[in-house]
């Protein structure tokens, strides 16, 4: 347990150190650092796995942050309920993801990637029913992207823990996508 924590903290410190040096996207930085570490250890071909872990970390942080925001600002009780499900589900995914990252010695971003920050800013700029509609629309779009990426990694990841992690999350992502689509249809007809 102490080794896991030490490896995670070392990775986080590495990321913090490099984040302050450049203006690049946090996802790209984390993935590049992971690849650099793997290659220094003689492990090749980990770019896609490293990128996925970094993307998944940022995407799950986005889902939690948007869910928390929707719990505060949503008008519709259905949207608040969806937000609670999203926050809870993606917090669990983050815990699993953190375990995979620590075990596999992947570097993860500690802030949203630029594309995820843009989504957050877009949704948080809305109010009232406009917020509810923007939140649900973006949740659906993001889950659609997540589902495709996780399906790909469940088949094509090099690291077996990454492959298993991606595969394990597919049912939850499908469920979230279906709920978001159904709620978007209901709210869109209001």
C-alpha cells in the first residue's frame, strides 16, 4: 500500500513539475511522461495505453465535476438525479483507474485536459433550463466518445490491467449513455 502511494505521489510530482514548465495539454503531458518512463525502462509500444489512461482520468474528472455542478444548479429533478448517478459512478471509475495507473506506473493529469475544460466551461456558462439541456447534451456526447474509446482499449490495450479496466467499465458507460439519451429526448420535447 505504501509503495502504491509512493509511486502515485512520485508520478503526481513529476506531472506537477512539468505542468508548470509548459503550456501543453495536461493529457498530452501525462501520456508523454508515461511513455518516456516506459521507454527508459525498456518497454515499447505503450503510447496508446498511456494516452488512454490520461484521457480517461481527465474524462472521469470532467464527469464528476459536471455532476457536482449539476447537483447545485440543475432545475429539473431528473437532471439532478442523473447528476448524482454520474458523480457516484465516475468516482468509482476514478478509484479503479487510480489503482490501474499506480500499478502500471502511468502518469495521470491532475487537471482537466483542454478539451474537457472547454466542455466544463461551456456547460457552466449556462443557467436555468439552458444549463440542464447543455449538461445532458454534453453528458451524452462525452459518454458516446468514452464508450468508443473504452471498447477499443478493451480489445487493443497492451497492458492487461488497462485492457481489463476498460472492459470492466463498459456496462456502466453503456448504462449512462442510455440514461442520458432517454433524458435528453424527454427534456428536448419540453
